[in-house]
C-alpha cells in the first residue's frame, strides 16, 4: 500500500458515509482533524513524537436521534523525517543538486461504532474501531526548488491489523443545515508488534548500496486530535 492508495481508500470511505446518509435521510458528518501522537510503551524508546492528519465521517444508526453512529476514518502520522542535499550522477554532477528526503510514517484506517452521550450544542462521545496500520519508510528525490517528487522508493514497510478506542467532545460553532463543530478528542492506537525504521536506520555506502537496521517492538501510541466536523443531510 502506498500513500496514494491510502488516499483513495480514505476518499472511498468518506464517499460511502455520504451515500449512506443520503439513502437514510439522516444527519451525517464529515470530519478533518490535525493529530499529535505520543508513543507509549516500547515505541517510546524509538520515537519521541509524531504529527499528522485524519479524515473521516459518520452516519446515525438509530434514526434521527444520532446517539449511535457508524464511524469510519483514515489518517497518516509522520514520526520521522530526514533530508540531505545530493548531486545528480555523472556527467552532470553537482551542477544539478537534488533533495533526498526520507519519511517514516504510519497510515491507518478503521470502522466502528460511536456513542454520543448527549446531542445539541455540545456532544461528548466515545468511539472504537477495527482496522489496519501500515508502517512505511519512503525515500524520494526532488529538485531543490521543486514541490513535487520525481522519484520515490519504499525502503521498508509492515502491515498489521489494529484497533483504536477513545472519546472526545464536539462543540457547535454554527447552526443551520450545515452545522459546524470544533472537535477535540483523544484515541489509543493499539498496533501491536511491528517492524519499522526510524531516523538514522538507513546506512548509505560509498558504492550506492544501503543497509537497513529495522526495529521490532510494540508500536502503540496515543493520538490527540483537534479538528472540524461538518454535518449535512
């Protein structure tokens, strides 16, 4: 699975939520949030912190009351990044310089129930989901003044089934047919045992070859979320 594939999966998940809401005639929701990740347990020995983004949505499963909802979400957490300047290969050499960027990240997604304890201008909620986590270290090349990569390689990856559980609170800041909420929440990501790379785990050799030094540990974390939630019919 690549970042592009994960993006299409996220789009598909939100589209399914929208289609389900239109069929049911119920108040549905689309979410976008920024994440701050705090590794717990063994992962904390390898990673200090991370940040990312999460997309999702939900539809009511109990008619228009909206206390029980089916929720799906997908996201990406960046927990490591390295960048260095390199020269294009001979005969051009250092007349053309490139940026070699390496990212360590986690793509995740899942589906599960959300229980809204109270509806209205303030909505406290609890949620849980079953899904996947995909750890990937990717290196890419781009020109020093370019914004797009022109070559990239996945150096190391690992896929696992995972679950998440958490809760939060949505506070309505505007009403109408498209109510807008500020969403504050926290989730535990139970990824289990994973193989992954961190910053400095790729060694470059003079002949162009590389050596990888993967880590193996319980890769669980707590994610703090702040975002916007938009309701619609």
